[in-house]
């Protein structure tokens, strides 16, 4: 299947629905930003320099809600580079893209206005492309067209949707990661590696994606040993294959890690090398902000940061530890209970997904998916969420969930998983397909049911457009099961609350 095939009506519906959801999110954040006063948050908020013009004031009113919390870092980096040490926690691909796009807008606008406009348009495009990539990935892995379609529709109403719209790197990362996974499923290893490499230049957790490539190579080698001839199992030939496997895996992992490693080197040169000048004059209000908040400024004389003297000077981990107190079980405090409650739905959903998969496929999990099952030997492997192809994605999601819950600020789990793992959308789609009678018909992935299908949702894109499953469920809210109401309620509530709270500097995920 080609991602951009115009002959696929479900793909067209995914793109149209994602575009409309993003437009609605932009409209609502502007309304909420106008109606609700901003909360006075203790967050990075650099002073606005220069007098705003009338167009600047208008753009700030319309798009200002997209520049809250960590978005301030991305916008600041795009405008002034990595001036402060703690800015280095945010990797450069997204701010560099914003800076490039900002050149397209009239110079009469202030840099912040041009960057906000660039962020709104870029993330709108990338979130739509991410939905299309997730649909293509779902078709390749789940091999159930309806389940992949429903998962892609749910992505457009993601609980992390506000971060897909705001000036964050989540939309870019989701697009790159899902596209890379899809290309790997198609056997396009080098293109997949390139996309994974770009993803690691957008977010640090992109480094974990090297595991997909390692697993793909290991599974291919194990399959070759199981189905190959006796000559393949001879020791000399096997050693050659092992060395080839190890070298290609090491090369690909190095390529995926390269953007992150290069950025750590850049930060070292900028903050640790003596006599490294900024090449620019730092405005006095920014220097005053640094003095007031204790920020370390690049190129300024003074003692070297402690991380510069480490054997492996990694600024990213130092910032997470020093500035935000990120570490193993550090967030387990009674006063953080509200944040744990915020993360509870996605934690339960991720844990339920892992338990469902393991309990359905115990032997497959024990053998790490490297042993061919009887159904695979017959050429008819199980499809859907519980099929063997989903194993590595379940492991990936579970690893992210365990790490995020124990080592990170737990409230970010929703956007952490929502932009990184397709499981957050595949598993709810699986539950809805399995347990919602309104989705049972001869035209979906559960052809055994004879129950009637209600088709009350209108076609949104004209002739030939498939029924939008999410819209159908919402229009039949009274008729759907409690489980369906819980799933859709979680997605919709977090979609809406995120726009209300995040865009006004209130704490959110």
C-alpha cells in the first residue's frame, strides 16, 4: 500500500478528519486563551523585546496559547539559539525547522510572531501526516484494515492533542517515528534508519527506537536458522552471518544515535570550551533574567559546569537531574498525587495492553517472538492487536511506560506515549472492535457477528467516503457500551481539558 494513494477512501477520511480536528483545536485554543486569564506559572518566560505591531498583537491573541510551558523554550531557541544551559534539554530539529519556516513570513512581524505562525502551520501538517503514517503502519502490522482505520481516527483525538498543536516537537516526532516503523515493516531498512535518526534529533527518546532495527535483524536471523537448510547452520557460515548481523546493527544504531551525539558535542563546545564566544550581543533583559533565575549563559566567563568534567559529558542528563530533579522514584512524593492521577488513565491503558498481549501469547512472549508459531508455519499468522507482528511494539510501549512512571515527571506520560507508541491507539481500537456491537458488521474486522450496524454519521468528504467510526460512536453515545464510553471519554476529555488548561499556563500533562 502506498501512503499517498488517492484510491484508498479510508486514508482520505483519516487525512480529512485529522485536518478538521487540528483546525478545531486551533480555534478552541484561541477562544479559551481569550476568555480565560493566564495562570501565573513558575515557568521559563523570557521577556518580550521590542514593541509589538498590530499584526503581532493579533497573532499573539490567536496563537499565543500555543507558546506555553516548554513551547517557550522551543520558540526561544529558534529565535536566539542555545543561549541558556537548560535550553539544551530540547533537541534542535524542531526549532531549526521553525527558524527556516519563519523566513517565509513578512519581516515586519516580530520573530516570535513569525515563529508562532510557523509552529501552528508546521505542526498542523505534521500531525495530519502522522495520522496517515499510523494508518499505514497499522495496516502493515495489524493486517486488519478496520482496526488500523479506527486507530488512526483515534490519533486525531489523542489525549496528547494539545501538544501536537502547540509549539512542541511531539507532532514532528510522531510523524518521523511512525513513518520509520512503517518503512521498516516494508523492508526499507535504510530509509527507516534515516527517519529514526531524524527522530532522535527531535526527541531524546528517539534513541530507544534503535531497538526496532535490532529486533528486526535478530528476528530475520532466527527465522533463517529455523527454516534454512542444514548448510546454513554450519558453524563457519553461521559466524559470518552473526558478524554481518552485528556490524549492520552497530552501524545502524550509530546512525540513529548520531544526531543526539552531535548535539551533545555542540553543547560541550558552547558551554565548556574556554574562549568560545557567542558571536552575538546578549540583550540586557536576558542577562538580567539569567542573573535572577541562576541560568548559565553560553560564552560567559565563569566556572565550567560540572558536567563538562564527566567522562562522558552529556548535558541532557545533567539538565534533567539538576534543573528538573528527574531520576529514579524521585517523583514519588505525596504532594505529587494529583500528577499521578493525571497519568492514571494512560498507565492503566498501557498496562492493560501489555497484560492482554502477554496473556494471549504467553509462549510467543517467552521466546521473544523469535520462534515461529504453528500458524506462521502454515502461512496464516494471527492478525490484529494480539498477532505476532505487534510484539515488538508492545515491548516498546511497556518499556516507555515503566521508564516514564518510575523515572520521569509522571504527568508527561500521556504525551510521552501518545507521540511515541502506536499501542496507545491500536489497543483502544482493538477493544472497540471486539466489544462494541455498533462496530460489528460484515464490512468490518469482525465478520462473524450478525448484529446490525447503525450508520447515522454523515459522509464528510463526499461520494465514496467510508463511515467515520468515531463519529458514528459519538452520534450513538446512548447506545454504546460503558467500555466504549470510557475509552472515548478519556480521549475527548483530555483533548478538551488540555486545550483549556495548557493554553492558559495551568498545569497539565
